[in-house]
C-alpha cells in the first residue's frame, strides 16, 4: 500500500528497500495496483490528523 500512496498528493515518492530480486519483483507488481476511491477514503480516515498539507 505504501508504494501506491505517492499517487495521492502531497506525497511524491516512496522509499523502498529491496534486498533480494524476489522483493524487487514483488514491489514492481504494485505499479499495476490501483486503489479504489473507497480504499483511498478509508486510508485518509485512518491516517487522519497525521497528514498535514
């Protein structure tokens, strides 16, 4: 999920630390994953006050 959050401003990048080729491949799969509006709304509620614009 954290790899998809930069798609929502004000985030611009995710810091990723892959140590194995398998981890790189797993992380690369997130490029095709799209969070729904409902999922983004739920994340926004959960993060709440911790997001400062």
